[in-house]
C-alpha cells in the first residue's frame, strides 16, 4: 500500500512539474528535435523538389520573397511529420498539427513547400504557402518553428499570428491564375 501511495505521489509530482514548466520542456527538449528534423526535410525538398514556374516566381517576388529561385514544391502522398518521435507526435496532436481527422494539405520547411498530390496549389493557396516561405526568409526556420509551436499552443491554429498573416494572402490573391 505504501508503494502504491509513493507511486501516485511521484506521478502527481511529475504532472505538476510538467504543467508548471511545459514551455521550458518544449523549448529545451521538443523544439531542437523538431528543428533538426525540419532542416533535414527542407534539404530533401531542395534536392528533390520542382522549382517554381515563371508565374509562380513572379507571385513569390510580389509577395516579397528575396530568392524565389530557391523555392521548391514537393508533391507527396502525405505531408511529412516526425511520427516516429513519440514526444513530437504527442505534442503535434496536442496543438492540432496532426491527429485523427486532421489533414495537412501543405507545409513549408525553409524554401521547400510540401503539398499533397491531390491538393491543388492554385494561386491563393500557393500565395498562402509563399507567405510562410517569406516568414522564414525574414528571420530563420528556427525562429519561425519556435514562434509557431508556442503560438499554436497559446492561440490554436486559426488564430496563430503566422497563420493569420498567411490567410491574408489567400484573400489578397483570391483569383486564380
């Protein structure tokens, strides 16, 4: 009976510590793992992706991207996520990046835009993704990943400031080519 109480008290203490220091855990444990994976994913996209065509490069320039020639689109069956990392999988589910009923149509990693094969990147949708490229270009992949993870935890996907900025591009470039 004493062992059971000790286990329960220990479990409670771990939960309290995790609740109090969750941002620290995210910043020191999860983010470095995700950022390393995101850099590798970007590099793979740069090697395997297709450059923007002329219309797409003009759109990227209009949006403000300094190096539209670096942008690559990679069409995949499923947008990548490090599901094999249990902690990142659980975190992704907690903030709504991945999970039951969530379909990630496209995601940016640096200059690489990964899009599902059945997702049509028309002008407004591509503009949205290009804004994410611009956000990374303005600072860095590390900074944007860090901001986005904390924003998702605080505001949720739809109200995260980086998403709000990208959604404005959907509206601004609402007409197709």
